[in-house]
C-alpha cells in the first residue's frame, strides 16, 4: 500500500484511500442497527379503567352516610365541642363508643368497616393533641385481649377554619 507519491517538483502527495474508510462506516452502521432497542411509545400505558358508575338509581342501603366530626376549640386550644353529624359528645370515649355502635363487629371485604370514611373539621387553633385524640376515637380501640380493632381507616381533613366560625 503506497500512501505517498513523489511529484516532479519533489513534493510528496498524500492520497486518502476511501475503501477502508467506507468499510469502517458500514461496520459502525451495522453495530448501531444491531444494538438499537425499540421502546414503546411514551405515554402508551396498558391501564384498565373501572366502568363508570351508574348515574341513576338509589343509594346503597348498607352504605354509611358521610360522617363529619366537628371539633370546636376554646381560646386556649382545648376542645369546646365534639360533634359527629350534629350529635354532640362530651368526651372522646363517648365518641368511640358511638363509632363502635355504628361500625359493629363485622370486618372484611364488603363490610361497613371497609367503606366507612370520616372527615375531621377542626378549628384552626385547636391543639394538635386533641386532633390525635379524635383520630384515635374514630379509628379503633384495643380490646380486652390487647389486640387492635380497626373501626375507620379512611380519615380526611376539612380545610382549617378560624375559631368561632
């Protein structure tokens, strides 16, 4: 393989041979084609959405009405009133006993306990320990054998509001 040629004037001329360069380009092309991984399109998910709920019909008789616990606070941040759906309670124990009466002993799929949901509506200046007491009163209790019995697992909070409103 001769790369240099001498000309009559004594200058050396460099020739670029194209055949090896074309071979390398084809090898690179084959390499990239063989290693190319085709991925699924972005945003193409296999999601099975639930069917739409019927818009007509009567509500289920077994379903609980929405439960809203309203906690009012006094000036010191202590509870001034505990209400569940416009029914007043004097302390956390009486609220817990009432929740036990509503939910009952049935547990498992399809039970009232599984579908029960409570919304806590607390005054803005209510001390946090009382919010925890309310959550404890509606969420469950410890039975005589020491095991935890769950009442309501779905608890949400209403937006905070100032005291007295």
